[in-house]
């Protein structure tokens, strides 16, 4: 239980209502009941505010008090950020494990496991690996030779980490992800494809989160790099020698081809594809299914395949919608030119 005034202080919000109201949980606007706090995630949900049973609501400053009646409210500049902070306070999902190394884990003699690490049953750790303090590794994880995993990192079940991969502090890697598998490189000798050895590695910096069933390939030479603060959704493919900058967002089903460079604070929406050796500048936002075929300057909003500025893409969509009408007019003009009538 947390008093509403204490919650308001933690999220730097402006409280309107009874600060002594007891908050015992968090829920969606329609599902909330007495004791819950809820928040307005999108303007389309505003119609539900007057009917919610929640004891308090987190709102943006753009929602006026006159719209809320006598409901307890906390007004904030960034409702989504405030929600994230409050949700963590009520997070009851337990990912914590005992700080011990299971007897059922397979650990090579040359591996170094720091005090306070948690290694679950059926984890396999190869020679030369270094596991720092407070790392948590869940069952059925494979850690290859000379892998380094920084403190406070969490590796969820069925993750595979190939030899030589370096993982920073406070990284989360979700189930089924493969890091450091061979990049896709072959040379044609006239009769068959000859594999190009992939001799580089992968480096993942601090505070990165990687979703489930992601693949990040090792470099052919040098390294594939995911820089600090970047968040990667499920089902993403990142090829060899790619660099993804700081604090970028890579959404589900994105594919980034070899040696591409993604800048800082970039957002690649779902199913976006990036061609090999392309550079995407800082602060670029690419809409869903964008095909990035050449370099993109900083601060661009792009869409379409091949990619183009969003405003240009939106104009083209308007033209496409008019094509049936335009086609009908052209057919009518053709008939007039040939002396035909609509009944012919």
C-alpha cells in the first residue's frame, strides 16, 4: 500500500485530490477497481475516464481539472514515463533467483564466476568465460568460451551466447535469442558457395534489452556492436559488422543487413529493412515496412520502399487513392477521342 501523495512525489506530479488515499495496485482504465491507480495512455481512452472505478488517475497536463469531476488525479508532463515508474513499484513478477550456482549447472574449470551470481540448473558455461557479480542466468543457457557478462545482467532461458561475445552491465536478454552466430558470408568460386570464416565477435554495451528470438551475428572481422541503452524487440535480425547506436529502438521483424550503421536515438518500426553498408543518421524515425536502400541524414522522418521523406510518401498515398478515378477519366477521354460512347 502506498499513499497517493507519496506516489505523486515519486513521479514529480501535481496532485489534485486526497493525498492520503491508499493505492494498492495498478490497472487499465476499464479494468481498474477501488484501490487501483490508472493512467491515460492515449487520447482515445479519454471517454472512459469518468466511468473508471480507479481510486486515482495519472494524466497529462493537457487534460484540464474541469474534465475530471471529483476524481483523484496526478498531472504529469509525461504520463507514459510516470506509468513506468509507478508500475515498477507494483511489479509482483518475481525474476529473482537464489544467489548460488546450481550443482546441476555445467561449468568449465577455467570459467570465473563472481560471488553473488545466480546460475540455474542445466546452464552450460565454457572455459574462459567471466560471469560478474549479481548476474542471473536461467536454465538451458549456453555460454561459450571467453564470453564476458557484466554485473546485474539477466540471461533468460534457452539463450545461446557463442564464443568471445562481450555483454555489458544491466543487460536483459530474453528467451530463445542467439548472439554471436556466424554472419552470412559466402564467395562464389564458379561452382559452389565457399563460406567466408566469421572471425570477429559481438559486443553489447550497458543497459541494453534484447527481446525473445533475436539473432545478432558475429562480425566477419572486427565486431558487431549494440551500444548502450538500445532496446531491441522480439524477432529482430542484426547481421555481421552492424553497429547500432545509443538509445535506439528496433521494433519486431526488423532486418539489418551486414555492415550497416544505425545512429543514436533511431527508431526503426516493425518490418523495416536496412540494406548492407547503409548509414542511418542520428534521430531518424522510419515507419513500419520502410525499405532503407541508401544513406539517411540525421533527423529524418521516412517511410516507404525505397524510403523517402514521410511528407512525400503521404502525398503519394493520396495520389494512389485517386488512381481508380483517374483511370476512369482517361478511359472516358479515350472513348471520346475515338468517337465512342459509354454504351459502346
